[in-house]
């Protein structure tokens, strides 16, 4: 299994809702990432987990809350989002953070719309 | 400031042409450089990763080169096909555990 899966594919939520995005990989990778991508722009890093510990938080607002319950799973909990948070949310994984093992593999993304 | 630039922003070529996509970075002290393709509305597909100690990598019709001294990488696509149409992104990591810094991408269209 060489893929990263993400659910749901699409999500529409109101500004008062609480929802979660899920990412899973079964490649034995120990680094996992969340990115946000707006239309016609490159992805922007949000969070990095290394060996289930938060390694990088790119000053993301607290309405986004990441969680890494085990080495295969990464969640992004969403609460009180704003319309400008509408974007494609991408998950990625790599073997670890060192050298060639840092090659990142991306999932298909979750298209989020905040009304 | 560490920046990655890709030129051109868009490129249209007839099928069968060989083509080169360019990526430049402001700081030559890179750790890794990775090339991706992205189809509209989809995730990124990793094409090639070049470590700082390497000069090139090849995969099928793709060849990526790295010249750290000039701060440049090129992605060469041989015998282009309509299925190669996508946005190609170059991304650089400057240190172990650091984040990918992306260029703005080159949108490639290969016409039948």
C-alpha cells in the first residue's frame, strides 16, 4: 500500500459547526503533515508531526486543532471556522524527516467550504 | 528570505516535444529538492526527489537536475504527451526537519 487516503473528499460546514478531517497511511511513515491550498496557489504548510509528536506549527489559528492518535492516522479538528478558511486541505507523509526519507507523498485532499 | 521561483508560469507545447521546466532558489544551502505534479482539484504526485549531494535523478521520461551553485533545478520531460498536462511544482527543504518551500508552479498544456 503506497497511498495516503483522506476523508471526506468534500465537506461543507457552517461557521458554528465542529468537524474533523481524517488522513491515513499504511506505509510505515513516521512523519505526517497538514497543508492548506487555495486556488491557483501552492500548498502552505500548517503542521508537521514526527513520531506522533507535533514538530512544526506554522502559527495556525487555534480553530484548527491537529491530532496524531497513532503512527498511521492524522486528524484535523475544525471549530468556528471562517469563510476564508475554505480551501483544499492536503495531508502528506514521509518515512521520517531525514535526507531522502523526507520525500513527501500526498493524499487527494479534502475540499472544504465554510458558509 | 528563502524563495523559490518557477518560470514560466504557463507553457503550451505540441505533443511529442521535449521540454524543460525551470526552478530557481535564492539560498544555495538546500537539503532536498522535490518535483511534484498536480492535476486540477487533486493532490500532489511526487515525481522526483534530489538530495543536496546529487546532481540529477531520472524516472522514465523525466529527468531532474540540480545545480546548487547557481541555485537552479530543471525538470526535463521527453516526448511530451497530452497526459502530461498538469501544474508542476518545485519545492525545496533547507534543513532536516524543515518545511517544503514551494514555487508558484508551471501550468503545462500539451496539445494533441
